[in-house]
C-alpha cells in the first residue's frame, strides 16, 4: 500500500501541522484504488497527529471527487482546472482559512496635462451599445497588484502606456455573482503616450475627452456613484483631493507588498524611502 | 424526459442569456439518469440559443460531478457545501465572470480620548504564544461591509462596542493561501464602551495601551509594515493624516453600497448628504 500511496499521492507538509496532497497522475485513476489509498493515508495522518489535509484534484480526476467526499472531505475552493477539498483530522473544530470572497476590479482615470481623460465605449456588458463614454474598467488578475492591473487594463483596451499616480476611492458591493462580493478601485494614472489603439474585441471606440464633458453626460449626472467619482476626479485636478499612494513595503514574514496610504504631507513616504535606502 | 428534467433540475434564467441550474433533490440521484437529463437539457439550451449554463451541485450530489464534467462542464468555484460548474453553449469564447480572487481582512485601530488603543495577545496563529500586543484582526465575512466587519471583530474578540471613523490604509498581498490574494484594511474605530470581555477561545489577553507603548514594541519597530502602520496611527492622532471615509451611495443599478473616499475638506461628503436628503 505504501508504494502505491507514494506513487498516487504527492504529499507536502504545510506550516500549520497539516499536509497538502495532490493527485498528479496524467492518466485517470481507478476510484476504488484511490479509496483504499486515501483511507490508509488518513490512518497514517491520524497516527502522525496531522491536523488539516488539503486534497487538490485536477479536473481530469473528477471521478475521484465522490470518493473523497465519502472519505470525509468537503469542498474548499475550485478553479477552472481543479477542485480543492479539505479534511480536518483531529476531533477539534477545523481552522481552515476562509475561501476567497471578493473579486477585485479597477476603474481607471487616465488624465493628461490638458485635463482630458481617456474614455471608452464598450461593445458588450451592461453598457454595451449605449453611447456612454466611461473610464476603462477591468478585473484584476489573481496575484496581480491593483496598480499594475490598472496599467494593464488601459494598455489592453486603448494601447496607452501609463504610470500609476494614486488610488482615488473604492467601492465594495455584494452579491455581484452568487454570494460573492466585489471591490472596485478608482485609480488615477498619468499617460506616457497619446495614440489610441483600441482593442477591437471589447471596445467600440475610445478618445481623449475634457473631464468636464465626461462629468456633464446625463448618465453620469443621474447616477449617484458615477457623479460622485466624477466630482472626486474634478477635485483632484483642482488640487483639492488626496487619495492613497502605493508604497512598497515588507510584511512581517518578509514578503514585498504594496501598502496604500494617504500621503498629504509626504513625511510618511519619505521616512519609508529613507528606511529602504 | 421532459417530466424528469423538470423534477430533477431547477432552472432559472439569468440576465445574460444564460441559465442557472440546481439539483435540489434531498436524496442522492442516479448518475446515469442525471447524465441523460443533462444531455437532453443541453440539446434544449442549444436550440433556445442559450449562452452560459451554471450548474450548482450540492455536496450531497458529489457523485454527479464526474457526470457533469463528462458532459462538458468545468469548475467555476466551490464553497464548503456546493460546487459550481459552468458550460458555455455557443461556439464563441465564454464570458463567464472571473472567480473571487481575494480574501478581505481588517486590522482595527480602536483608540480612546486618552490616546490609548485596544490591543490583544492571540492564543494561536503566527503570533500565538508571543508577547506581542497587536490590533484586533479578522476576516471580513462574505457579503459583509468592511466597516461592519471591523466593528464585529472588535466586539467578538474584546466585547468593546465601537463606531467606524475612517479607513487609514490597506495592503494587498499575494499567494496567501495557494494562488489566492489578501486585502487587509486598517480601520480606525471610536470605542463606545471600555470594559473588556475577552473571547476565551482565540484571545489570551486584551488591554488598553498607550499608542506610544504599542509603537515602541521591538517587534513593531523591527517589522516595516507594523512600524509604518504605527506611524500612520500616530500621525492620525496628531491631526496630520486623513484616511478614507465611508459614504453610502447608489450604484448605477440602484444597489446601496459604501464608497470609501478621502474627506479632507468635507465638501464632497456634504454634497452627497444633501443629495440624499
């Protein structure tokens, strides 16, 4: 059994007294064989005093899902190509981390020194086919920084190169798809180019538009959040608004991440840059 | 077949030309029966010009996962008690929304008018058993507003009643669990009570501590992000920092959500409150 277990299950210890198990065979696995290997493994994990077991099943092995559930596993999360199941070995309540609950998006205010902003008309989605000129928007990829996602979306939709200036505001909304929530970050970017090349599959048209013309569109004025964000953008251009800057800092475990914070008097940021120097 | 289909599959149209299908039987369903019902349904959906099909399978029906995958479905997301699969009916590329990618957490700065902050020592986790006094932290529930999640976590861990003041900063980090990312929001709250009742299961100790004593802890000073956040909190108490306020506004679809924005001169917020009045 041990030889089969080693061949069938790839086992890695995690940092919390548990193990992460994957089935990495490139060929389908017989569910009865898998069942006996899994039962023997659970016995061993209990003897070893293991806590949480994570079982990653590629979609190729969807025939093993039912087997795992019968062996006491429950679902944790899924991606297009795999399902992650978990089982808590001790008799205590489990301490598995919560699943991801939010999708992260950006709405991007790209404004040049003539106070013109980059606006698009979309081909599909809820604004598809309307005459609304709107900021480029998009979903931040898994593992992508918000500031980088904003730059990428603008480049993809309009071909414009940009650099990140500031986060102006954000919105949290719920039940965006099934029980999941959304966070939408309004980012201000500075354009580094001006010639627009639209992404034909998603974008109907794009142009540089005076900020006041954008704000004067009836749809923007009649919809509270659009109007609010337009006012924030205008205040920013008038020098009356300070959003959050992004600072590269270290977490306590040494990981480099962005901290977003207000930087009105710059003293906090300067302190940080000196620490890094 | 039609009668069986109606009994077995609960079908609801979505807003994008697709359907959401659930298997709601309380008893296990035979996988061969399910297979023929699903094949017939796919034929019908194609005739009807449907686009995306969402299939929600409660974990009770884990025996049907393999059947659905064989019928061309792939995984979209999963929660402890169900797996959501999707299948795109037309020949075009699918436009299913991305899965949730981020977990959302809060670190809470509760400070009273004596410039004392609420701090805790945790029983477990990476800071369990250390002498570190830290801000209460926790995960925001699915569907919960960040400002409400901060209030709830403080109440749960320490029994202290609070109200939301401001969002001071936030951090985005990646690969927090498998490929998923984290957003951690630092919230400032005003206490409405002072008698601490600790949550015995998670919290070793809690107390009110002068902000300068918190900031002077060696761990805080030696770890860049802890030190940075402590400096932000001190700047805030000195009147030199403006975070983001939360304003209740309407999305374009009429949903009430919070917009978080800087409110240095209060004119934007006042404008909003007049609109709402």
